[in-house]
């Protein structure tokens, strides 16, 4: 039987190896949710391709696999906290980074309880930013999800 590499939404490990060799490609945002696939990606490309977490619920796990940061939804509403989580990890304080990752699980869940960017736009509006209206085909949040989002924002002292 022929070995088939792990696929991340149709992107093979071999494709990442080719991308890593391209002079205009230096990084990849991984948001496939499968840490095993990310592990295989890192094994295949080493340091030839910078890796960023694209999943807020996997920031610290992806950093532990050699990730160098995050392209984040959470950072829109909690930029300092997201920075501090990454910095704690980079400074060698993995326990602090882990506790922050776990501590923000409720807010991360609330920011992804509906299709992106609905929750983050609603959150930004609640925080007083002019995030603008949602455009079709997006619609406003379900009331119970909006309550979940508000509770998480309050829980983290982001909303009074």
C-alpha cells in the first residue's frame, strides 16, 4: 500500500514542502484543528516555513509544536491578553501560558459560537468600536449566543 501524507483541507505535506521552498512564501496559518497534521507539517518543513496558529483554542499547543504566533480572532477583543499568552510561552513560562489558554476558553468559545465574523463584530460593537453592520448573507446573533458572548466579555473584565 502506498503511503498517503496527512491532508489538511486538501493540502498535502508535499505541497507544504514545495511552498516552503518558494522565495515569496515564508509562513502558513494553520487552522485545521488537527495537531497531528500540524506535527507532520513541522516534521516535513522544519524551520523552512514559519507556522502561525489560526485557532484561538490551540495557541499554546501550536506554539509547543514550533509555532511563532497566532493570527487571531481573540486578539480583536483581548489584544494584550493574547500577546501576553504568547509572550509567556516564548519566555519559558509554559504554565502561565497554559493557564491563560485554559482561562480564555469561555471567551474563545463565545467568539466561535456562530460563523465568523458574526460574534467578533458583535463583541467589538459592545466594546464601543465602530465595527459596522453585518452584510448578507450574515445575520445578527441568536439571543442565547449573544448572552453567552456578553457573559464571557464580562467574565474577563472587558465589558462593564
